[in-house]
């Protein structure tokens, strides 16, 4: 879907791995480990951001990675709205923990 909107999608081994969402409240240390693994693998694949279709993954990937592993994370509908030229997606970007604006500006998407 992202490729059809103009994004360069990376094929990587963890593309369907879970962030541990069901463990978010009770086993946070496990979630942090899983999120850091996903971020490391995404970086190794050459990703400059992550896109998810799961709202829990979006929240965990945005909030829980170690500082040195952080990448911008998008919920797929944010990028669909941006690609369609709809008003408002930039307002959502302000709510992200990892500011996606520098990436989007460097790619001349904003």
C-alpha cells in the first residue's frame, strides 16, 4: 500500500513481528526489548521510518525504543492523508514522540 502511494518500502525480516502490545502494561521490559529489536532490524534494512497498521504497535514503537534507536513512526492513515493532499495530517505529527517533521521536510513531503 505504501509503495502505491510513492514510498520506497523495504523488505525486512521483521515486517510482521509484534511489538508485544498485549504486554504493554504488565511486562513493559519485554515490550522495550521487542521494540528495540524491531528498531534495530529496521535500521539494518535501511529504513528511515516505520509504518504500522496497528495502533498499539504505533504507540509502542513511538514511545518505547531506546533513545539511540528511535525512528519516526507513522500510522498508515497519516501517510495516506498526506499522499492525498488532505488537510490536517501535520497536526497529528505534533503528537508523535519522535518528531517526523524533519524526515518529511528532508523528503520534500511538507
